C-alpha cells in the first residue's frame, strides 16, 4: 500500500486448468514431551490385530476434499489421503483407547516421505517418537515398533516429490485392550466433595459443588455462553485413568478434559467435538492435581449442566489413593540443582503501579523484554511497584535489577502464588542503583518489586528485571484459547462445515446492499483500512494495516524487522518463513486481519524510492521469498496482501504514470512473483497499484487481474485497490477488482446501480462478494471472537531474535582485504565514525513500508557491548567535523565508518546514487588517514562507492531494522560468519543502469517506456557485457568455498535433478549460497542466464556437502506471445552453478528433446 494518498484450515486450492497446484496449510505447534518408553527394535508380537481401520483420523492438511484423512484408514487401497505441498505434515489416527502397538504399515502413493517419524501418544497432545528415518523408500513400508498409545501419528518432514504426502493406507497393528500397563483403574471417585470452581453458574441453585457432591439429584449449570468450565482440586498430583460425566439435558457437543499440576497451566488429556450427552465414560492416561471439563460448544441454547463429574485414579504407574506430595510444579523446563542463570521472567507479562506520563513507551513490559534499551518508568511518588507473572510457582533464588539513574534506595522483593497474598523475601533501605543482584529465596508465581523510597526526584526506572530459579526452571505461558465468534447465525462457529457451503449460506441471507458493504472500506481511521462488520449477519470487521517489515502506520509496541531487501539477501526461505510467523503474531496481537505486504515489485532501477520494501531485481528469488513470507504470516491467521499488481516500479512521474511494457516482459519479469506467491504461498489477497500499465489503470486492468491472477495463477482471494487507487466502477469490477479502499467512491451506490442496469452482471457482483467472504471464513473470522488491540505491546524477545537473525544473515560482505573479522581481544583501538553509528542511525525506509522500533541497537552501542570486558577500546565521532573524525581515525588501529542514504521513501525517487551529504568525502578522508578502514552501508538500494579501492572492507546492510547494532557487531568480530548475497546489481556508474534514457526513467510526458524489455538487473549487464561494481548474488564469507562435481540428470516428465558439491576450503565454519542459473538456446531470445534455484549450505572447515536442485520444464520456458503460453523450446540448455551471477564455475547442458507447453510452475 501507499501511505494514505503453515495456511489456515478450510482452504481448498483451485489449480490452474492444466496443472496440479498444491497449497500449504497452517501447521500446529507440536510439543515433543516424552511420556512413553518405546524403541525401534522389532516387537515379538504374535498375530497382531489391525487397530486403526475406520477409526477417527485427522491430518495437518488435505490436498482437497477428495483426499481426506479418513481415506487412509478406510481399508480401501483405491482411496488415499494427500496433504498440501509443504513440510512438515502429519496424519493421526485415534485408536479409541490406549493399546499396545507393535507394527505400522505405510502404503505410500508415489508422493511418499523421504524423512518422517512414527509418533505415539496417550492423550493426543504429548508425543514420543517410536521410529524415524531420513531414507524412506516409499511403496509399502512395514515397521516394527514398541509402545502403548491411543493416538498414532506419521509425521513427515521431507518429501520425495514436489507434491504433498500421499498414503493409500495407514495401518496400525497391536493388541487390543492391552494398553493399561498392568495397573488397574480404581473405583473410588477422587473428585467427590473436593474443592471445585467454575467459570459461571446459572444461579445460586446450581453451584459448582453440586457436581461433585455424590448426589445425582443436584447439578451444576453454567451461564448460556461458550466457553465454560468446571474444575476440581484433587488435593495432590495423581495418575488419572477415567472420568465419568453425567450430563443433564443441556450437555456439551464439544469439550475437553484438561489436567494441571498448578491450576494454571493446562494440558488436554481428551477432547471431542461429537459429545453425546447422557453418561459419558472417558478413559484417560494423564497426571494432575486439577481436572477440568472445558466446554466449547453446547448442544442446546442453555448453558452446560452436569449432575455429576467423577474422576478415578490408578492406571499406568498410578496410585489409587491420594497421598501427600510436594507443592506441584508447573510445566517446566529445567530441573534440580543450584541457582540457575536462565531468566525466568524474560518476555513474561508485567504490570506496574503507574507509567511515567502515561507514555506506553515506559510500560512495565519493557522491564522483562530482555533489552537494555527499553525500560519501565513510574510516575513520581511512593510507593510504586512492578509485578511479573512467572507462569507458575517457581523456586526463586535470585533477582537481578538493572536500574536506570532513577533507582530505589528502599525497596523489597515479594512473592505470591496468586497475585493477592504476598510474602516478603528480601528488603533494603540502602539500595545502590546500577546493577543489583539480590539473593532472594522463596516460591511463587508472581514476583513483585515494591519500591518505597526514591533515590532521585524522579520516579522509579528499571531497564531490566531478571529472575533466576533453582535448576533453571521456567514456565512458558500459552496464549489464551480463542473465544467463539459472537452471534447465533447458523454459519458462525461451524468450522466443520465446508467454507463454500458457509459462504453460500451467508450470501443467501444477504440483500444486495449488504453484499455491497463487503466491497469497500468504511473510511474509518481505527485502522489504516477497514471493511465494516454487519452485526445483524454476524459479520465482523475486517481490519487492514501496513506492514512489509513489521506492523506499520506508527503503531507502537512492535518489532521493526529488517527490510525486504535484507530478507532477499539471506536467500533463506526458512528465515523468511520465521519472519512471517513472527510478524503475523504481531499483526494478530494488534487486531489486524490483513497485512498489507509483502511488496514483490521488481527493482527495475536502483533509484526507485520503494526499492527497500522489495525482494530485489529477480522474479524467481522474489517469488520464493514472498511465498515463504506469506506462508509464515498466514499460519498465524493473518491474511497477506501481496502488492502492487503489477509493473509498479517508479514513483515519478506521480501516479498514475503510464508504463508501457511489452507482453513478454510483463509475463516473464513483472508478474511471476505475484503468481508464485499465489500458487506456492497461498496468498489470500492482492493489492493493485497506482500506475497505468499499457494505457489502463492497474485497478481496472483485466490483463493484470482477471487474466494473470485469477485465470493463470488460479487466485481464489480478493484484490483491493491501493488507497485511493481506483478510478472507475464498471471497468474495475469487470476487470477483477474486488474491494475499494479506503472508502466508497466507486463501489457503493454506483456499483449497485451498475448491477441493476446490467453493466456488471449479478454473477460478477456475487463473485466479488464471495471472494471476500471465502477468505474471511478460511481465516476463521466467523469462528473466533475478535481479539487483539492497537494499543497492545506485541514485540517479544523471540521476535527480536528473529529480527537479529535476519540482520545477521542478510548483511552482505562486499569486500574484505583480510582485516576482518576483528579480534575483540587483540588490544586494538577502534574509531567508530558517522551519525549512522550513533543515535541518528537509520534502520528503516519511510512511508507505508516503515515500522516503529521498540528499541534500536545502534552500531555504537552494539560494538560497545561486544567489546565490554575486553582490551579493545572504542571511541566515537559523529563525522560532522571531518577534521576531528580524521584525527580520531589516524590515532586508532581500525576505523569503521557507518554511512547511509535516506532515499528509501514512498512517493519520491532519487536522482542520484551518491551518498547524501559529505559522506563520500568523509570516507575518503578517513581511509586516507587509516588504510584499516571498514565501511558499513545502510541503503535503499545500490549506491556508488568512489572510495572503494581505498578501504579494507565494505558491508552492505540495506535497512537492517532495530537489531542492526547487535548484528553488525557480531559480524565485525566474527561471532557470525557473513552469508548474505546481493539481491540486486550494484552498477559501476549511473550511466550503466538499464533504464538509462529519460524516456525509460523517470519518463517523459507522464509515460515511462520499459524498452529494456526482459533485460533488467543482471540480465542487462550480462546481455551487454557490462562489468558492474558488484554483481547480483555476490557475497563474501570469512572462509572460502569451492564448487565441483556438477551432475545433471535427464529431463523426465518435465523435471531434471541437478547436484553439485560445495567444499569449505577455509579455516572456519560458514554458510554458502549455491545458485543455479539456466541459459536458453540463443534462438529463444532470452537473457544469457537466469536464476532458477538457490540453496544455503553450512559447512565446517574442510567439509563438503551436496546441493540438490530440481529444474522443471517451466524453468526452461519463455512466454510465447503467439500462443499465450509458457513454452520450453526443444534444444540444449546451459546449467550453471556458482555463488553469483558472475561467478558460475560449474557448467553443463540439459537437453530438452521436444518443445512443450510448460505453464505449471512445478
């Protein structure tokens, strides 16, 4: 969008008419906590029984409705389960009770697993691995296992094909009724007359106690809402084997039986969505002091009502009678031992008595966020306090307080099990400030710092509050379970019903006006964009927010992640997926349903102001990175809106400049990243751009929308206009446009009138509405209550770690004469120079691609922190006085100059690729004074380096986000070995760029000629034999790599396998990015070679490894303008492998015997 002017369930992909297209699904977060003792040794079982046939089966995903999980346990080898095309995936069968398992038989379809595990569980939540392999053979695999389980799962982590996993049959054999472990389930009701609580009660006549009083004539009844729960305290941790629920007529169709050791952290021991009412007897295999029935769906309009809730103990390893036990411990990591070093408070919820000036930047959370750049500060006055929730009762042994200058001279440390009753475990009236380590012993879930006396005239201020426990015990606090969506409409809270059915049901109840309200923004400023909800139809609001590099539009309490070019420079889809997950969590926490990003437009020219948002100049790289981003984001229930369709690559002339692009360039360069994000990423939404393309506004351009997205890519989602980017009613609707943003100028009354008079058909209108509703249902907006808040603090230590990883992996070492890495213990003096190193550091571009930092590590701070306690000295000069900066450099062993441009901004392009201000002169002067000069750049895109031959080393970081300083310190000192590679070409001069005439850039008379055609980026330089400053794909390491042993298999069924060996020839471990390029026969008219594969490989010194690529017919193909198809022409194709577009030491040929249509991406 422009500034103001893992895939969720229920998604069924629609392939291109001629291809098999598979989409990824959202994957559950799985805890592998060992509860069974099993082994892979053969079990001596005579005549085992088939236990799994026709038992309930579930899966992480399905390819489509014709390949359900149940087909793998139906005994029919002509039906199969098939998953989405992603890793990992799983298929799980419920045997109905704990059984002894001795053998599993897997009958694979051709799409088998190369690497997978067989996992066992007694409760469907905690799993143990009974068998694993990384060399699966496919076909029929008969595997002997040993263990007891109610649930058995095959968990695939690597596929043998590009498709998903596919099983004809999944058979589990064993001994029925033999899983009890030799112990007997008791007959005494351990819950009777025990303390009991409930979420609610209908009235005083139906208390919780009535469900455990042993009287079948009394009952507990809840309020008429979901969810509701009843919880009983058994007095100590017991082994549980059975629960009996005696329902009154108002029973639960969906509920869980949950256990806990502390009444706070819960594990699901059993669950159902098909409760029958009456008396239900449930076999359990769990341990807990607290047992809870947790109802999520009622069978009647009344609340939940239980005559009796009985719990029985015993079973495997259990005791049939309660016995005293120590204070229960929560679900923890760590164990016994002395006082640990792990911070049990890190990232945990914290509350304070007050916040300085009511400013959320001083919220209590910032005292537990793990960053010494952020803090909690209170109002002026006494007393003040801060409380942290440790998640469970923990044995606290030490508290570390890092005070800001406004410290407490008098304070105490209190502990509480319930945040109400407090015990003081340490106190002082002589606090010293600074970093105070307090040995405070006690047990509690909540820890409070209670300050009574200030040492200054200000309030109290803490950088960090850390809590250490005996044995490093910590507790992870899970997010609260979602609440059901409000309302009683029949299409609400029915995830078991197919999405298409629910969409039809809702649309059948809508008037034309109600349908139309789904097709435009309401103009409110609650979020940057919003489709207003319609409560009468149980339709919730749909909230939009900017965010290619994090939650945007000035919202606070978020993480500022590295920009898109940094993500692309990692060449790491695993990192990008992790980024998508993290940023998706932040959007969800802010109450956002649609993230306006990623930006996948090509960097056609490095002067473009929005280059920093994108993934570079190559459509293949951009598509792969975008898909990983989209998958990660959408796994968190947030829709990704990929932008801007299409050929939007220049800010000036201001929109809607007319861009003239030939069809072949459009299809091969400017559309593929969008289509890949749809076909491989499963993107829910797209945004059209401001520009005109070949005389049509993008938002009413059928060649871009209906043809390229809906027809060619099989897009199922909706397309919004960029904000204010729509120009018509009838042409836009008929071209494929779906939603007008941010308000109703063309798609309200005017659209209804156009439908009424037949200019837009009713079918087109209904399709537009259904596209929006389909994604709303797909992402669960009708199955969960709205959650999140714009004011929530959603940045976490884990998200900062993701941002740090991106900055480390995506910073590119361009030059190194051997000076780097620096030795922190080498006794050197470092001169840190430049405003970019200090408080003025620039870590993000401007406009809608910007996110607000929740605490920026400047390079100076990062280097100071890294060298603290070493014999390296650090001095700083901001470079505004060049003579002083040169003097400092001359007197130091090493000079590190930090420089940046401010060219990354929406609405404006730059006319130069020279660093702004006097930075080039400063670098030259410093380097002249000290040849051991390293330059660290932060740029929107490529930049000129007239001083390159003077300096010892150069890093390019683009805009690295808030963790810039910590990342660059780790890279400079070799704690992290550089592994980034350029996603764009750096020209040697401005005259070298492809768009080197005024007609091409910035255009004349409002028209921009894309006359360079296919030849953008490295394609231009290679075609014209131009030597750039640094080529696409370039990136150095502190070690060396060699390539060899290129093997190219034949093209079979449209696919060929290519392998090569990479060897670490240096003295330290490092990561290389192997890149595969394809060169077409000269007659085809393609650029000399084009990226079609990449793979990161990490190797120890002297080690070798194999990289494997799949080259498809589509990778060989070009766009044939005559037939409007991707066509792989018969002939000999070059296969080239190396580490940049200009360093490709391995070459071979691949024969394509026959010209074929190759529209399928895979």
